[in-house]
């Protein structure tokens, strides 16, 4: 690890993250009716480009990279790849993105990958079977060679490993005294694993998986063991709100997200955030939260491409 005085240490504080992230109480009749207070933990306001859980998960990696090229992995629309590319530009680090899908190499770049390239990221496309085996040492070594980045600092897919999970503990600490339940959407489960540890045993951490499969409990336990030496906090997962899997949606979910944006004036990221918000409204309507309790939803991301800037005063200023 580097120290702030180490010349190889990137100047993360110089990026002026807004931490602790703002907490906003919103008035929503669907929660009011059940006597539940509803809070939004605006991690999407931490930094304009290292948004939400990206800041919490990437910052420890960027420090640990000590100025080396940062290589990481993602799909064609990966929020994580875009955030890593942006971090590279902001901090003067070289970045390489290993992209799932060899066929994408010969197609025009989608807006997400085009943004990565504009931010200076070098893309390296691999077929899906190699991508699946990317954590195996021989496959990884071959990938690093092929990408011309043998000395690179490797950040796992989604940024999730012990270091990142420890980075997410602060999210839980920021919510520990203000909520009875804190909910977050889960991909790899790293954000939930860290948040639950920071919340401690009094506050329930609720994870809403956006992928189908039911494998997350094992992954979250493994991440907590790697990060903290064993299970931490009181967490659980509710598997009913993935809407068919990653990036899948339904007209009902789209309508819900649009309605939420209109009611509360906040942009709703569709892959993750829409699903956790939908889940919380559904749970409130099932009377799953005791009357008098406080429920917080973590807003872990922002839609991409970013929506047009709202008129002054239209954004809540928590
Ligand atoms: C906006 C957003 N929210 C939530 C998550 C889920 O995070 P995790 O992979 O730590 O479960 C991701 C994925 O990185 C994300 O991009």
C-alpha cells in the first residue's frame, strides 16, 4: 500500500470525493402508508465519474496499483470498465480493459466502450470461454502477455475482492446510526459484503441480486471471509427481483423507474438501482418492514449515458 506522501500514490483526495455521501429523506406515500421512513443514500453523488460503489471499490485498488498500469475486466456495457477508464484519465494511470466477447472487436464501439477508449483505456477483446477462465493463473498470465501488460495491477471483474470489500465497509458505517434496514443491489455481492460489515449486527443489510442463479450467498460469505476473516453483520438476499437476469427488464420495471424519477427528481440507473428501489416498494407493500422503522436504499450508480443536466434547483440538495 502507498502512503499519501509516496510519490507513486495517486492523489485520490485531490479528486474531492463527497464523503460521507449525502443522505436524503424522501416522502413517498407507499412507505408512509406503512409507517416507514424512507432514505436514499446518494452514493451516486460521491464523484461525477467514479460514481457510487465504483469509488468505494476502486479507490483502494488505485492506491495499491502504485502507479502501475491497471488492467481489469468487464462486459460490453460495464459500469466498472468505464469507471476504471475515467480513473485512469483523472489520475494519469494507464488502463487496459479486457472485454468479454471477441466478436465485438470487429464492430463499431458502443457508447460505453467508446467512452472507455476516449478516456485512454486500451481494450483487449477475448472470447467468452477464455473470459470465464480469466481468474485461472495460466489463463490470466496468457491474457496479460497478449494484452502487452505483464506488469499490470489486476483488478478483478466488478472490482470485487477483499480490498474492495473493505473499501465498502465505510458505506455501512455511514448508515449504522440512521437506518434499521439498508438495501443494495448486488452483482458480485462485494458491496453488500462490505456494507454489512460496516453496519454491524443491529442494522439489517438486504441484498437484491440483479442476476439470476442464487449463487450469491456463497460468494458473499467467501468475500467476507477473505476481507474480514469470517462472516460479518446481519445480511440476507431476496432473489425475487432480478426481472429475468442481468440487464433484463420488463415494461413494469421501466414504468416503475420512470415514475420514481418523476416523483423524486433523481435519475434511476436501470441495471441495478431500479431493481432495488422496486424491491423496497414491493416489500413495503407486503408490510415486510415494521411500523416505525427506517429503510435506506443505496443509490449505487447513475444512468449512462448521463441524462441531460436538470434545471438548477431540480436536483435534491441533500
Ligand atoms: C450501479 C451498480 N450498483 C450495484 C452494483 C453491484 O455491486 P457488486 O458487484 O459489488 O454487488 C454494480 C456493479 O458493480 C453497479 O454498477
